[in-house]
C-alpha cells in the first residue's frame, strides 16, 4: 500500500502564494507518477498537475504559469508551489500517487483564496 500525508494548505489573499507538500510511504517503488488534484465546492475533482518518475510534468490550463510541481526522491515527497493565487483556486487539494494497480489518495487539504 501507499500512504500519502499532505500539508501546507490554508487561507491566503488573492495574489499570494502557498506551497503544498505530500510525503509518501509504503510501497514507494511501485509509484509511476504523482500529482495534485483539486475539487472546488460543488464541482468535480480534476487534475491540477502531474509529475512522472522521469520528471515529465503536465498542468491544467487554468494553472499553467502559476503553479509548479516538483519532487524530492530522497524524501519521497512531491510539492506544489502555487503563486498568483486566485479566488477560483479555492478547493480541496488531494495528493495522488499512481501505481500499475490503482490510484492512491491523500486525505485532502483545504486551500482558500480570499479576494
């Protein structure tokens, strides 16, 4: 199994920044890619950013140029640096890890951007 523990969420004003962290444990060698998904109030969960084991990244159009996903292999961690935050970025953010068998999810952390 893979366990994911998130931190870094909170309340920030529009234009501000937050850095989300996700630490993975368990069957780390089985992970193919990790990423961040988000679910705004009343909406579906969608991909925000993904990074593969090879370092390739993919971003949702809505966050390109503002968010940066990175990882630290030594710490088994993935990060999401969020800059120039907008009220529409308000959502529950979930850390994701993908293996050949399934997707694994963190508990979610709330990010609220005020205007």
